[in-house]
């Protein structure tokens, strides 16, 4: 690969130019190898955030990120493969019931997931609440479980899109996470490298999401759908509301418990609705449009699939989640209706209680989190519980209380109901 001077590539994007294929291939590869320094890539990422990228630039950048590592071959899996990716939210435990549910309906789901950072939770942190459960699988274990059970949720190996691993960590500390070209290429490089045949994207919109407006979310969704198509991965996106947390449980152990309720045929209506909407999209994209995911939740097939998936990774599906030592119940001060439960503030409250981490190497608490007794639209009487805060340490409660108090509002009239699925992009 012919060399460039990093500073020339940075200047070109700083001045609003279009990078050539050769410049993109070089800079991504040279950054992965440590030839382009972090400070140079930070400057380029900021120039991309400020000046954007054309469609062909994003496509080439994504291809270069894929080429920085290995691409898994799932051809040994007889069933059609389909994955889901959420851009991240508060109380978003949907991967937990969805993966075994779609597997129970005949597809194979190769779900490589991440950990939480800041106010959003991570699927691996939630599953690690289950005693014995192991997130790290070798490529061979991953493919074998996918072939035999059809459902795997695990950590992405270090060989997959290493350029993204490095760049994502850099963006996180340089204020460059929110660039649509960088988010789209980051997500799609990992999903394409993982080898899935089809992909459904859950692009979150609202206070608890990266994308605060429908227009931005739509642009992100369109960019990712195009990238998937260009790489032979059938990709569909749903824009879904993240102004309110999903379900009643926000935390690690509490979200596992709520997911198991959904797999048992119960659970909060919004979690069930989104799980089924995404399952239908995934089964359609996998070429199984006649499968009935609602029946698989009702008749126990999804639960059987969950139990097999958890056991295969060393987990005990019958383990009960530990109780928190400190529980603070907050009650309504007036009669009325819950007007809003702000996702961002509740995410921060759960994080302060110990459910999230401030630095990558921090541990997370299993029992910590927020449990909502009332959701937007619910009537409430003065003195009734609105929500509870759970923590391992009493010192964690006051800061979380301040956040949660900002999040939950009660008004004399009910709010206008908002729909969970806002739009479909294909
Ligand atoms: N998730 C990712 O994997 N990458 C991003 O850039 C944002 C969310």
C-alpha cells in the first residue's frame, strides 16, 4: 500500500475535500499498525465529524475497517444467519429474549455484543450476572454453538475489525463518537466481518440515544442499510423511541430477570412489542416469513432455546439474581398521571447506583439499578411507589436520587401516547 503523509490526509478533510480510496486504505491500515498516531487520527476523526463524508468515502472506510482483521466464515451453519444490532439505549435488554426467540423459529443468530459505557448498559455485563456464564468464546466454539443451538451471544474476538476497536476507544475520549459516517462504519464493519447473512438494525432516537432527532437517526439508518447491501448483507432498520427506558428494569441482574419474564410469556408490554417487531423483521430477512415468534414465546420454545444457550456458555439458567442491600422507594407526591420518564436521566441514575462503569476496567454491580413501578401514561395516587433505586452501597443512593427525581414527572393529565416503532428503513 503506497504511503501518504498523515497530515496531508488530515488537511484534505479539514478543508472539506473528498479522500481518495488510496488515502482511506492507507490511513486506516497505518492507524491499525500504529504508524499513524492517536493524535493524528483524533484530528482526522474531528475533521470527519465536522465536514462529513460522501457515500463512496463511507463505503471505502468501512471496507478498510473490515480488511483490518478477519472475516468469519459461517458456511458450516446450515440455518440462515441473521443478527440484530441496537445503537444503544437505557433498559435495552431486547437482545436477551430476541436471540433465543429467533433461533427457536429456525434461524441462527450470531450475536457479538459489547459492554456498557457511560449511561447505556451492555449486553455482556447483563449476561455476566448469571453465575458461570462466559462471554469469551473461541471462533470454533462460536461457530459450533451457532450450528448446534442456533443462538450465541458473546464478546467479539480481538481479530474482528481491530481498526474499529482502536478508533472507537479514541473517539470516546475525543468528542467524536457522534459522527454519522464513523458510527455507521464502526457498526457495519463489525457486523459484516462477523459473517451474518442478514441484519436488522434498531436505531434508537431520543434523549437516551446517540441520535436525538428522527432526521439524524434516519440518515444513520439509511447509511447503514446501504453499506450492508453493498457487502451482500440484507439489512433493514427500524427507528425506535428511546426517550423513555425500555421496560421497568434498568440495570444488570434486574434486566436478566425481566428478559426471563418475557421468555416465559409475560414481561412489560413495550419489551414484548419491540422483541416481536424485531423478531419478525429478522425472520423475514432470513427468508422465514411464515415463522410465528409470538407462538414461540407462548409455547415455551423460546425459553428452551434460552436455557440451552445459557448452559452452553457455562451459565446456570435457574440461578436467582441477588437482592440489593440498599433499596430506596420513591413515592408520588400528588395524584395524576406519569407524564415522562426521561431515558437519559434514568440511565445516569442506574449508572451512579453501580450498574455502569466510568472507566472500561471498572467492575459493574449485579443487583444495582432502577425499577420503575409506573411508566408514562400510568395513573398514580399520592403515596404510591413511582420507582425504586437499588444499590450495594448506601452512599450511591443520593446522587442517583437527584438524577431520577429529574427524570420522572407527574402531571394532572396523561401524556399523548407515542409509538415505539417510529419508522422502517430498507
Ligand atoms: N456502536 C458502535 O459499535 N460504534 C459506534 O460508533 C456507535 C455505537
